[in-house]
């Protein structure tokens, strides 16, 4: 029995490792595109289903996709209807692995592992290496299945185990609950279904017992999304509840009509091939459940809103786009980091605006508001840098690596820009407290340079948001113009001081403000290095 248990656990460990490694390999090839597809998700429910299926095939985990969806809803990147449609699609996409292993290709794991190893270690081309790693991971997945099957062979003649399987065949509710519990423990419906398929491969469990076990996996997989929504927004909680109700309702419905469902699966599956029957049952559950629910997705969304009433209010002071649960999905995580950096950039822009308006209008309240908001920018910079550091621990494609490095630098430059706005606010407060008055000419010059600074900053941020390399020449031209303007204003102010039209104190503050404007231009130019032609 000890040998059986450790053989099963070892095979399961290698199986889960294969799933995770396949996910990493596929994301290295298509991770960036994964998020692009998610980002272009329309309000058409059937498109959401297709997107959910596609992303689940790439990530090899409906649990991970559902957690990602909860995070996107939490940050308002998806609305509730879109989230529901993606979750439906994720349920369909996750059945692919069960279909794959049900064709009894476990004997070919050694060839896949060998070819994958050769491609990964002996080829230098990034695409070939990523493909080799993915194929090698598929070999490990199949090896895990083979080990689980082999470990459970002795159970064929175990009277206690045979009696348990008969109990599952007679008591479908109990079998469903066992499937739910096991899936919740391993945190993967794919892994749980893999174990069930492995048992059917060795004729350890009849189809009548396997069917309710598979149905139970669809409930157990919702637990992770529930945990992910804890502490999130109301919308995130509704998305998690949608996953629970969608799957639970489907399981109850299928248990009620279990006999017709069994007949349907047996009619479309090869006779006496229980693994194929189980895989088809898993797929048909998700497909039929989606077909039943999809026409009523709007009503379902309204029901969820009534079950969890209220509205999300107030702006979160910390990061809202960063989701630490998906740092192992670099393609998605890097785009989330970009969203947070763009949000941070808006705060930094507001800081420049408050500092200059406080200076010109001599409004200390605006300057104090800017000082408070500067702390928010500093905190976001630390969170984003830590998040990107964690993302870098996972496999990055060449394009993602370039983007990752660019965003790190952009984050630092935006924080430095906010620091320069803070410097300007400090000079403005000093001018107000010491009753330093600027001439009308000085105010007009500062206003002109301020307009140039805001133009280069806004253009740089737009280049990052749209990944638009065509804006770079304009940014460089603006940066050169700001450098010239800084020299021009400094010389003009020196003339005013010599002519007695401006005091020494005003001159010193003016010079420092102009210098900080010039530094903002330099950092804005740095930010424009993020866009890349390849991306």
C-alpha cells in the first residue's frame, strides 16, 4: 500500500510538473498574444467563450485562467458579463488535456522527451528552444500518467478498493463529493481528471463510478477562484460566485439527468474504451453547460449583482492592476505591470500640474495635495519594481524580456519625474512663505516651458500605451527644444536680474524650477525607449 501511495503521488507530481512546464513553454511562445487577445475581448458572449477556451489551452489550467479573470474584474479590465463568458470558455478549454491522454499515447512519452530535449539543448533559436521545452514537458505529463497507471495496477485485486468503486457506482452523490474534495486539494481539475483517466486505463474504475467523480472536479476547481476574490472588489466576488454557480448548477442538472447523459456519452464514444468515455463526458459537460447558460448570460449577471449587492467606491491607494497570483504568466503579468505604470504616470502628471498651478496661483493647498500624492507615486514605484522582479524569475521570450526591461526603466523615470514635480512644489512653497514675487515675464516664460514639458511627457506616455515607435522622433525633437528653452530662459532671467527687474531670491528659484523642467524632459525622453518595433 505504501508503494502504491508513493507511486501515485510521484506520478501525480510529475504530471502536474508537466502541466506547469507546458504552460511556461506555451506562454514563452504566445504569452504576449494571450493578453492581447484578452485585452481585445468584446462584449459578445460567444467571443468571450472562444477567448476563454484559447487562453486555457495556452495556460493548461482553467483554475489559473479563472484566477486571472477575477483579477481583471477586480481592476475593471473586464466587466462581469465578459468574465462569465471567459469562465465558460475556460471550462471547455481545460478538457483538452483529458482528451489528449485518453488516446493512450503515454507509451510515447520517451520519444517526446527525447525530441524536446534535443531541440531545447542543441538549438540556439529561441522559438525552437521554447517549442522543444514544451514538447519535453508534454513527455513529462505523459510519463506522470504512465507512472500513476502503473502504481495503481495492484489495486485491481484489492477487495476493499473494488468495494469502494462499487459504492461510487451506486452512490453518485458520494462520488461527486469525493471528486470535489480531491480537486480542491490538488488545486487543478486537469490533474484530478488525469488521475481518474489513469484509473480507467487500468480498468480500476467503471464508467458509472468515473462519471460522478469527473462531475465533482468541476465544483472543486472553483475553490481557488473563491480564495482569489477574498479582499477584492465586489465585481471580483461576483465573478468568483459566477464560476461556483455556473459549475454547481451544471453538476446538479447533469446528476438529475444522469441516465440520458450516460447514454449520450456512450453513443458518441468508442465501446469498451472507458478513458475516451470519461474524456468525452468531461468535454460534453462543459459544452452543454455553456450552451444552456450562454443565452441567459445577462440575466445571470443581474442575479449575481442582486446576490452580492452594492457598488465599489473610492480609489484604491495602492496598486490595483498587479496580480501576484499570475506572476508565473509573464505575458499577462508584464501587461498588468504596464497598466499599473500608466496609472502611476497619471498621478505623476497630476503632480506636475498641481506643482506648477500652485506656483503660479500661489495656492499652498494645491502644493500640499501634490506632496501627499507624491507618497502614492513612491509607493507604486516600489510595488511595481518588486512585481516585475518576481516576473523576471520565470521564463521570458526575447520580446517579453525587452518589454520587461523597458518598463523597469520607465517606472523609475516616472518616479523621478514626480520627484522633480515635488522639487518644484518645494520651491513654490518657499516663494509663498518668503513672499518672493515673480515678474509677469518670468511667469509667462515658466508657463511656456510648462506647456512644452507637458507635451513631451504626454507624448512619451502615449508611446508606451500604444507601443508607438513613430512618436519617438517627435519626443526627441521636443527634448532638444526644451534644452534650448532652458538655456534661453536662464539667460533672459540673468538679464532681468542685472536690470533690476527681478530679485536675487526670485532668480534663484526661477533657475531651479527651469532646471527641474529640463530634467522632466530628459526623463520623458527616456520613457520613449520602451516601445519596440518587434512588439
